[in-house]
C-alpha cells in the first residue's frame, strides 16, 4: 500500500511506467517501424517456424506496437537459402535460420550453428554469452553488414533416417545423405555423398530414391514431416549436431537506425525465444519419439561403435583444416575448443556425476 501511495503521490500510472521501459504493458502505440523477417523454415513449422513467428510477435508486444514485423516463410519472399543475402542487401531487415547454411560466405559461420561432437545447447549458450563466442560471431557477420543473435536451439538432434542399416564404416561409402554443415564434410571424408536440400524436399527425395538417408532435427519435427513413412531405420546419436543454434540475423544499418530502447527489446526478445525453443524441444521430443516407436513401429538403431570412432577422427581433421582457412577462423576455433575443454572437468563432477548417481547401473 505504501508503494502504491508513493506512485500515486508522484502522479505516475502503470501505463506511464510501462512506457518508460520500452512500451511493455502499454496500450498499442502507433507503428514507427515496419520490418520484414525472412526465414529458412516453412511458415509456422513446429519449433522452428513457430519460433520465428514468436520472435516477431514478441518484439511487437514488447515494443508496444512500435515495431511491426511481417514473417515470410521459406520460399515466400526469398529462396530458402537466400535469407543471408536478402538481409545483407536490405531486402528484409531481419532473418531467422542457422549459420551453417552460409558456409559459402565464410566457412567459419559453421562454428555458430553446431560442431560435430561439440558442445550441447547449454554450453553453446554459455560460450556465446559469457565465453566470447558472440563477440567473434558479431565480428564475422559485421563483414557482411549484419548482426547475429542466438534465437533458438533444437538441443541434441537425431542421427537421421536411413533406408538401409548402417552396420560398419563400409556402409557409409556411397551413401547419399541430406546433411548440411560440418557434418556433411565429415560424411564426405568417410566416403559418403552429402546433399543439401531444404526441409520441404526431404520426404519426396527419400521416397524417390534421390537420397538414401536424411537428418532433419529430432522426433518432434521428424514426426511432423512424416519421414517415418519413407525410411525404416531411425539412428542415434546425433553426432553431427549436439546442440544446434538458430539465429536471428539483423541488417546492421536498419538495427542501428533504431533508438536504443528498441535495440534492447530486439536483443532481449531473441534471448527469450532462444530459451523457449530449447524448452519446447526438450518437452516435445520424448513424446514424439514414443509415438514414432509405439504407433508407427519405427526401428530405432544406435550407430555402431566403430562408425562413431571413425566419424570422430574425421571430425578432428575437418576442424583442424577449417581453422587454417584464415586468421578469424583460427581465433574462433581456438576460442570454441578452449571453452569446450575447460568445461570438461566440471562436467565430470556435475552433469555426468549427477546422471550416474540417479542411474548407477
């Protein structure tokens, strides 16, 4: 009561207080900025597409309507893999995707998506926010007139859908698999043939024999795409993507033209969506996996030990080669590896020890 009296004494309403903090909780204000957001995902596709839509809606809500963002799904306004260029050109002020799609722009972008046998979501966020990763990412994208921000994570992905069993390393030779990023480069060194296709093409590609296997995300998204209808074997673990970061890409000139309060709203909205998406996947994947197994009789398989060992060795070769590309790639790799290494001792007595304590068998 004293607090309310204090506020009334100064003639300050809750609406005025909301306006003082960027418009949160205020009546809908007049739109000052109309932006376009282009994505690599189908519109409102579970988790990924809805994450992009949630980001746009949240920015509108937090700004009190001062920013209005129209979302365009994959192939709507620009091609699926044209998001990076569209935002760089200013055709759209904002994009949503994952950084490994832009390796043709710079191979180093892949470090900010997912690294095979690398850090899971929790540690990726720690590296980006508190380990210098985001500063390096910003430096890299700044060369293209862009600003990046983490805006989602799928968590550990599945190893993929296969039309035949993988019994040994020999079965990887000649395997045509949809797999992007560094995972694709590792598969190529193992004798496989990586193919990069947008998610909307995966079902038909498997059905028609264009590819022998595909990874997409995990049970939640794979169930939605109906991949169980065209591939028999579902493999784990997702060695290639242990914690895949989704990104918001901002046109730097458009972002810097905003007042500072709106800049802060955008970045904090990205943080909210980053957390929410991981939580959603963590909640939905177990339920979807049970549906795939119990209802659709999917055959779950673990990659053989020798396959994992070989892929791990090839990953080290790929990452070492990538670090030699240029000076910035070397600094990014060094930072990533240092953070990953220094967290291992803590893992032994925290996450791993806790899991063993709960399930000592």
